[in-house]
C-alpha cells in the first residue's frame, strides 16, 4: 500500500506559551512542528533553518539563491550546512507545495502572496481538497 501514497498532511494543534512567542527561533520551530515539517523529538532540524531563511526572504519580498539560503541557514544555526543539504530541504518544501523556483531563486508560495499564513492556508487547503475529493468519489463504493 505504501506505493499508493502520493501525499500526506500533518497538522498538530500545539499550545503556544509566551516564552516561545518571544523567541523567533523557537517560534519557527513551533510552526515547523505544527505543519508537519518536523516530528516531535527530531534531532535533524536543518529544514527549520532553511524554512526560516525563506520566511526572511518572504518578508524582504525577494527570492533567494541556493547560495544565499545556504549562507543564511549556516549563520542561523552557527554551523555550516552544505548546498547539497540546502537543496534537499528545498526539494522537500517544494514537494509539499510550500516553495517555488522562480527566475532569481526560491520563494515561499508561488511568488505572488506575501503573507505566510495565507500561503500555508492555500497550500494545505489545496492538498486537503484533493484528498477529500477522492474520498467523496469512492464513498459509495465502500
């Protein structure tokens, strides 16, 4: 059955204590955990740093090259990440529909929307609607 899986959605409802609200790094990790980019207890969280850099790019309204993403993510985690690792995380985010490749680099969403919440809502609603459509299609065959 595993070969039938095209996509999956993971949402977690998490409490949001004030100490997390006050810390940008913790807040990005909280969001990544909420939308299924990482799992509880994950030790490898490079995707969180790449995602955070892309959020910065969204705020700056500019696509980021892989070199810039790598440089910023390395600075953010105080440890170098390779371009290969950055590409791996970008691919995961692209596969989820959260990142697009544009002429000048990579950007969250499709490059038109500037609000992170709207981008996440749009991406996940599209994915959920596809899944629900298939369920509705087969419901009377069960």
